[in-house]
C-alpha cells in the first residue's frame, strides 16, 4: 500500500490547480495561479514544489495555465498536453512585450493512456469552448480517481470514463436561476449555459446520481461561480441526487486547499 494525496489547491474562475501524489510521484493538474501562488498553495498543503514531476494541462484558458511557464522554468518541470493545447499555450506565452519561456512539452493524443512515474493517466475529450479540452482519470494502485471541470454538457464518454472512480473533483459551476438573474451580459449567459460552456448544479447532480453506485466515495464539487452559485445550493442539489449512498461531499474553494481524498489514504 502506498500513500495517495489528491488535493485541490483552488478552483474557480480566478485559478485552478490540483495536486496528485502516489508514492514517489507528484503531479499537478493545471497551473492556473501565478508561480508564487502555486508555491504558496503547495506549501500550504504541506508539500514541496521541488517534487513535482510534471503538469497536466486540461485546456488553454488562463485560469488553468497562467503560472505554468514560470513554474516549469523554475523547477525544470515538463508540461503534458495534447497538440492543439500546446499550440495555444505557445501562442499565449509569446504574446506581449515580454514573451514567456516555452516549457518542455510531452505530447499526448486525446484519448491516450500513459504513465507519469507510478501514476497511470487516462485522458478523454470534454466539450468546452477551446481547442481540444480534456478530462482526466487516474489509476493509482487499485484505486481510480477523476478530475473534470469546464464542460458544457455530460457526454456518454464522460459518463463512461467516470464510472468506478473512488475520488472525484467535478464541476458544479452555476445555479440556473442565479445565472439568469445575474447582471452578466446575455451573450455571456448564453456562453455559460451552452453545450461548450459550464455545468449547472442540476447537470452535475444528474451525472453524479448515475455514477454514485459504481464506487464513488469522495466527491469535491469544483469551479463554482462566485456570483452565480452558492456552496450550500450546490451541496443541497447534489445531496438530493446522491441520497444515502455514503459519499463524503465537499465544495472546493477559490482561496484555499480542499482535500479530495482523506488524509492518510492509501492504495
């Protein structure tokens, strides 16, 4: 048995990053905070940024990549992404009067399964308004874990890839009523509610109701909108859907770390 640490370091429209550690291997999923913030959050979780073996990138929006270049430069860490995301990242990093250093890339094709140290990484396509976005599931020993945010709808592929996960970070972005009544522009509301936008609490709850009986025990709701959702609303809707299936459900925070697996978990 080896220790597993699955810790969200922050999730929301102002930054996203998750730490996954299994035995001697440590990876980040996305790097959407400044390098300084990434360092602070990793250390707040009781971890050492020097131990990171690589950064997995789900897609190229700034709240998932903004600290990647500097972090990779500082710690000599490679980036794992698909080809279209790499292309977008390189273009973004070359913008402005002071272009950022391009990190080393290790390219996967969406749908690939590969290993980083002793963590098996499974990638799958998700619907979002950027180039070739992906979700991830991980095999760590005999335990499967999932990490999916920023998707406009739950596809049959997403549903299939999340069956059997024990621990999961999954998007519950907005409450439909709060979004419709918000001061956001109609164009932005349409984008968020579209099939390439973000999942509502209702959409999230529906998927979780389907997969809860396949082994889900630890759930963190992620990427909550600051002004179009409330933790208690998201929790209530998901709790109603999941019922009494003995699942520990928590909500991620934009400002602080949230454990997806309990401390001391082993696989």
